[in-house]
C-alpha cells in the first residue's frame, strides 16, 4: 500500500489495482494498493478502531504517541495472529499425521480382515464338509438302526415261532409217549 501525495502523479505500477479515499484519525488520505478499494477501506476502519481504543484509554497522550501506541497494538495483534496461525498449522500437521497413521492402521486392519475372511471361508468350507459327512454318517446310523430293529423283530418273530414249534413238538412227544 502507498499513500498518494497531493502533488505526486498517480503511480503507474501494474501491481496497484485499488485506490480509496479514507479518513484515519481525522485526516483524509488517498491510499493505493494491490488489493481492492473495499479492502483498503476495511484496513482503514481497523486502524481507526484501534486509534479510538487508544484515545479512550490514554486521553492525555499526544497525537503522535497515540498513533505509536495504536501501531504497537496492531503489531501485537498481528504477531499474536501469526502465533495463532502457527499453532493452527501445527495442529493441522498433527492431525494430518494422525490421519496418515489412522489410514495406515485402517489398511493394516483391512488386510487382516481380508486374511481372516479367507481363513473363515476355508473353515466354513471344512465345516460344511464335516457337516455333510456327519449327516451322511447319521443317515447310515439311522438305516443301520432301522435294520437292527427289523432284525430284532424278525428274531423275536422267529423266537416266538420256535417256542410255538417247540410247544407243538413237546405236545407231540407227550402224545407219542402216551400211545406207547
């Protein structure tokens, strides 16, 4: 930014695009800058506010001392904002590192998950085969049990027939012995 003096011709620098007439601490100035006229007015408003605060607090100070104190206050705010900006940048860098670590952890966990998923699929296939084998063996067991039950029934039937035949034979023998 530059102040345009009354007797100077306007600067022909290509960088300057904004020009604004502002009042600072009661004096009028024409300010030229790279920034827009609106921006120049905002900066002038900020300077005036700082000068008003200094004036309210130090009413017995000379005009030059008030300007120096306002400049010191503005410089203090500027450096504090730089410190704050650095703190934010540090926090942002920390967050970026944290995000990078979390991304790395995520990738590792995803890889571990995929490996576990493969292992699960293998175990599931083995389980399904074992389940099928169990079901087949259970079917065989049921069939064998059924056959055993059938054999037991046949055996019981044969046992009963044997007893009946044995009874008949015994009767026959008794009758035969009677006839003799």
